[in-house]
């Protein structure tokens, strides 16, 4: 036996001086916190004695860490990677570890409550090794796992972590650290605790109770966005009101959007845009006070998604200053008998006038005829009255209830099927669900669930809108922002033709405004 093998063999098996199995069992009975762990180390390269000392270091580090946690090291597995060479006398301890994990005890009969490794790349050489390891590890509940990234919950993300995705070997140290922080986020999130590093806008520093003025601003913004207000408009309004983000920055389009689509608003917890759900697939409800109802949250996110078309960017980004720009068209009859029909522009009225803005046909150099001019206040008022009257007629005719979502059963069935598939796959007794069957069926069910959830969101949005429509149209109109009004006008009117009133300072005649209604579908 070479020097290296000698060293390695000393680093394998039950550590010297460990109490007997009976004694350890007695210790466990009196101290339920105590955990019996096993350590795994591997020599990575050739037969240099130095490498064997490396393994000695690995085991010493792990033993010290175990002592710090109050764990008892009951077995040491050490693989000598020179396994291909003839002089190899060390059997594959990794295989032994898997067998022992599955059996629940070390070769000498000590229970195994956890595994320690210096690095998880010490534990496996191929992705399938990691997969097999996880399977053996999770045959018992409540085991602990510790490596250079600290204690990690192999049950939480378990199989999804890496082995099955085949990316195990490529994970960099940074990625592992990210995952670790994500894991701890996730377990806290599952408990419904706040994981935000900063105070979320709308809440106090305790991240639980509401900051009234911010919460109210959010509540109003959600209401307005559902009714058609743009995020740019909310951004401007929040800036004007002097709100800043909890990090002390001015609000931007993106930060306002992030605030409004966050499930936290309705008390739900989400990670990376996905709701965190419990075992029954119900969203986890946080311990903080909600600002809006889940229904409102569904409606506002659906609205924002639909408008942004998933790009997350404002569409157009242009905030109009006047109600009817782009809607009013010049009705002046040109010399050749055709109508000018140019889109009129909004302008600031001259200082000496009683009204603040006006609409006019562009100058001839800009392609207009410059013949039509309308005072802004009366024009706006006249068109608003027309639209309100039209909306009132519409609301009366479509005030009937949107029926309840009729696919709740289908969603429940799909979720149940997926859970059942997972359960059976995890269940070793159930031999008809092998990995291949599992992964062939899982995406189908996942896609189905995703589609149904999208459908559910769309339906909730529709319902919220219908309820909104039933409210008193005129009052609702009064509280609309400019953008909301423009949206509403453009929904029912394709244009308004403004016929010029002739020369001189004539009184305003609403009859000279000719609405072009959209034919209702
Ligand atoms: Zn014109």
C-alpha cells in the first residue's frame, strides 16, 4: 500500500473514538436536536501525497464545522479518484454513501441525519450522480446538507436544482451563491415573511404596516390603471405629489410599474414574477397588510401586461396635453371641393383670452390649411358631453353580469394531476413512473396549468372592468385623468370633424363639431 492509500484508508469509515451505536442512540433520545452526519471527501487528481493531505484537510474542516453545529460525525466516505488505475484498492465510497443513505444507517449501524461535503462538486462527477444522490438523500425527511455554501435545503428545490436540467457541472461558484440566497428567500417567502431588503413603497420600515399616504396613492393608481390611465401618467402624478422610491430615488416609468405589478400589493408573495404557492397550490399570503384585493391585483397586472405587450416598455410614451389632439380633424372645404381633413393641433391660447388652449389646423407649410380654429374649453366640453351620453347608453345595455369563470374545475384537475404525477414519481414503490415518463408528462400539465391561469386572469380583468362600467358614468368621467378620457373618447369616436365658424369673433356653435362614431361591433 502506497503512502497515499495509507493516508486515505485512515480517513475512511467510522471515526476513531466515536461512542458505540447504543450510546449514540441513547444520546439522541435525550437530545432530539442532535444530528448524526456523514462526511464525504474526494481526492481530485493523481497519486501525490499532497492530495491525500488535501483530503485530510477536507475532513478536518468538516469535523470542525459539524462540531460548531452540534452535529456528530458518524462516518467518513473518501474516494480516491485514481480509481481507473490498477493499484486502486479503494472501493467507490460514493456508491456506499448512496446505499447507506437509502438504508438510513452507516455500515456500522449509526443513523444518518445529514451529509457534509467540502463542495458539492466533490459529491458527483456526472449530473446523474447528483440526481442519484438527491434521490438517496431525500428517502428520509429532515436531513441536513452542508457544503461550502453553507446549509442548503435539498428538499425545497430538490430535483429541480440542477441534476435533472443537466447543468450541474457548469454551475459557477457565483451561481451557487445566488441559488443559496434564492433558496433562503424562498423558504422565507413560503413562510409568508418579507424578503425585501428595502422597505417596499407603501409600507412602513417594519415592511408590515401601511404608510397611509403611499398606500392611498397606490390604491388610486391601481384603480386608475384598470380604468385606462397610463403608467407614465401615474409616474408624473407621483412625482408631482413629491413621492420618491423607498431607496430615495425619483420615480421612473419602470419603478412605478414594478410597484403596481407586485403581488405584495394584495398580500401575495411572489418570486421572480411567479406566485409562491403552498402544497394545495394556493398563493402564500404574507404577514403584511395588503393595499388592494387579489381581484384588483389580477386586473391591474392583466391591464399592464396587455398594454405593454410584454415588452415592459411604454407604448408611444407620448403624454398628450390636450384632450382632442389627433381626434379633431379640420372640416374646412378646400377650393377643389374636398375637405381638408388634417388632424388639428392643440395650442396654448394667447394670454389675453379667457380660455387657456385652442385647436387649429396646421399652417400650410406643415400641410394644413390653417383655416379652422376652435377654442379649447368649449370644444372639449361639447365632445365630453357627447361621449358621456353615449357611454351612459352603452352602460345601460351591457350592465348584465359577466358570468363566473367556468374553468375552475379544469384548473383544479390539472393541478391535481401534476401533483399526483410528482408524488408517484417520488414514490419508489410506484415503478410505472420513471424519470422519462415524468418528464414527458410534466411539460404538458405545466402548460395546461399556465394556460388556464392566464385565462383566469383575463377573465378576472374582464369582470373588474364590467363592474367598473356599472358605476355612474358621469361621476366616473369626472375623476378620469386626461389620458383616461382620451382612451375613452377614442374607443367610441374615430374622429370629430371641426367645421370652421367663418370669419369674425362668433359665438361658439357646438353644431359645427361633427362626431364620427365608431360602428359598434
Ligand atoms: Zn384644414
